C-alpha cells in the first residue's frame, strides 16, 4: 500500500470525527439548557407556594398516587406531600424541612406531628428508622435538611416505607409539572351579566316588562 492509500482513510474519517464531536457538544449544551429551565421552573413554582426550592422532593411507591391537594408548605419554608394507596387508602407522607438528625437528637424529635410521645430510633444504613405514637418513619439526613417519609405503622409495611424513603429524590421537569401548581395564576374568566346590553354605552338594562 502506497503512502497516498494510507492517508486517504484518515482524510475520509476526519469530517466524521468532527461531526460526532460537534453533535456531542450540542447534546451537552441542550442538556445544560434543559436542566437550567427545569431549575428555573422549580424555583418559580416553589417560591410561589412559599417553599424553598431546595426542599422540594418527590417519591414513589407501588399502588400509591399523589394527593394533589396535600402538596404544601411545611413550617417556615419546608415541603410536604402525601401519596394515597388506591386500594387501602393508606397514606404515605413525605416531609422535608431544615435541620439535622443524629443519634443524640433522634429520640427528641417526634414522629409525625405527635409531640410528647416516646420515639425509638434505629440506624438503617444512612437513614434512621423511627417509631412513635402509632406511626413509623424513615428519616434521611441531607445537607442542611432532613427528608422524612412516614405512615401509620399498621397501614404501611416497613419495607414499603423504606423503599419509598430511598426513592425520594429531586423532581425532574415532568415531576415538577405533576407535583407543583403553576406559578402563573389562571386568568379569571369574565362573568357575563345578563343585564348589560350588547349595544350603546354598556349601562345596565333596567327596563321593566309589562306587568312587572
């Protein structure tokens, strides 16, 4: 094979390599743009509710669906939402608030909203399994906040609760759309009044019919 024959394949491959490189960079830019858009949408929707965007999480569990009316603010700027089992009506509550949880502070923090009840704590991997007041909960400490998934102890098995806690994550674009209401309030439709004529200056029609 002569020198020209060896050089030819390289010359033919060069445009393909450049095209592939360009496509890869374009894909990266598109992904970055989409991520920025998602973050902006999350921030707008969360702040409209009074929730800190970094405290918005979502989870999932087989058979459970989000109760949209349950989504709201927790405390000052925390987040909470509830999922319902369509067959048993059991509830899974996701709550995210600022703070931390350690071996020393775990027993002092009530499970759910029942203050004054005895709380037991058990380390389970990176999370805490906690019980008290007829409820149980998995608490996952994150940077500056704690993600909690709780339920009635006799309604949701521990393994289902644990799986839902481990499935908790920051929402993507589709999940944001399902989870949080739009930051732009729906425009109110004008009320059509029957006493306003379609002609003239628009003054109410107070004409009284015969006999009335």
